[in-house]
């Protein structure tokens, strides 16, 4: 079981890293408009926060602290999904692979939510 958990955590961190890179690529392809700047600034911060919080959680000094980092990563994933939906529906990122990123961050959020629920069910 330990080996499975290690692989799951590694895969999730890897997916978050690749997701951050793909988000950077999307942002760099967007038009130079004020509305896009505002949205992409928030998008970049939230998207990169997901993986960063997982990495920080790995150095947590307690289970409670570890759970908090997972919760923050989940909140960042949900925020990221919002910004991507806004880009897609505003037409700023039409045809630029936005739906693929929305699908990926939705899957990441589901994985994080399952992890948070599992951590909350354990006694501290």
C-alpha cells in the first residue's frame, strides 16, 4: 500500500507541474488586452499554487499542517477552474486548448478533494 501512495503522490505532483507549464503556454498565447492581463495574472497565481502547495505539504511538520496544504491546493484548483472558464466563455482563449486545461484541473481537483476527505476522516 505504501508504494501505491508514493506513486499516487508523485503522479499528482507531476500532473500539477505539467499543468502549470501548459497554463503558462496558454497565457503566453493570449491577446494583449487589459481584460486578459487581469485574468491571466490571477490564473497563473492560482494554477502554480496547486503544485507548490503539494510540494510544501511534503515538508509539513504535522498531519494537520499537511492537510492544510492539501486544502489550499484544492482551493487553488477550484479558483483556477473559474479563471479558465472565464477565459473560455469570454472568447479570449477561444480555440486555444482551454477545455483541455479545464478538464485536467477538474480531475486534479477531484483527486485533491478525495485526498482531503481521506485526511479529514483520520484522527489527529
